[in-house]
C-alpha cells in the first residue's frame, strides 16, 4: 500500500498506477457520462468511452481528441468559468455519472471544482480527486518546486495543498463516503453517496478557506497525515472487478 523511506523523508505508494485504475473504473462501471477537469495532454480522457466533457485552460492534447466516444465536449477555459456558465447535465443529456478532478493544485480550486461536480451529478455519482497524497513536504507546497535527485522519478511531482480536502470533507461532509486509494504517484480519493442538492460546502466556502489557508505540512505533520489515512488497496480491486463494482457502482 505505502512505504516510508527514511533516507529521503518520503512516502511511496505501491498500488495500481492512477491511469490504470481510472481505466478499470471506466471499463467495469460503464459510466454513461463523464466530466473531467484538468485534461491537459488527454491521457486520462483517453480511457473514457462514454459521452464526455473535458475542461482545461490550455489543452495540449497528445492523444486522439475523440477516441471511440460519440460525443466529446471541450471547454478551454478555467473551471470556475465553466461551472458558472454551462449546464452540465443539459450538455450530456443526463447528470454526470463519473467525474475526475485534476485541475489546479491549490485546495480552494479543488474545493470549488468539487462543489460544481457534485451539483452536476446524482446520488450514485462517483467523484475522483487526484493528487491528494503528497509524499514529502516539498510536494505539498503551494508553488511548484522541483525535487532533488533523491526523489528519483517523483522529482517533478507536485500535489500542492489539495491534501486539505481530506480533513475538510471529514469535518464538513461526513455524509459522503470516501475511499483513499494507494494509486501512484500521489493517490486518488474516491467520493460516493453524493448529494447534488447539498449547499454545505458552497455556503461555508469562505469559512473553510479561512480555516485552512495557513496550514502546511512539515515532516511531523506529514507523518501524522499519513498515519490518519485508511488506504484502500487498488490492485485487488482491479484484479477482482466484482469488488470494484460493489464499492463504486453507478447504476
């Protein structure tokens, strides 16, 4: 699931890589509608085969734009502008079954994206948050700083402070069902039992931001953060799709 390396004060995740797990979700859950924030190169969009919406302020697609999907909507704009201006269920012809949020790596941005995605879904929707598990304090900085040689292939990884969504949701949305998955390089957070009518996060947004704006992860706090996680192993779920569908069934 995860290991701690004292030599570099860093954790390592050893589950299914996140794109592989994302692909397994699409294959076995068979969503009918998909929303993605933070498409960039298109690697994550490529595994979707249903009607999809992709949002990114600047696309640099390195894959087919349409794949084998009948309909794909691209919105080259900030996600705040997208959620403020677009009727997501109206575009797709139904509420969003599955959302993948991988936008700006600052907690207030991800919080707003979560508010928008939940409102566009239905009570059995699945929302996936990326990059919420920083492996060391450097990754959790609000500004990107590259790592040193000791971090190896993780030297360019950056989570920012979106890890704050975990304590935020524990406090303000205990009604949500949350699984934290051990998917390299920086984890996935799966949210189910959503409530499109909920106004808790939107109504208390500024209170939440003020409460968490100054919190940081030093090495001691990072250790405590990881000790509080109840990680769900991802590889067994990919190997046994019945378990995957039992946890995250959309229909």
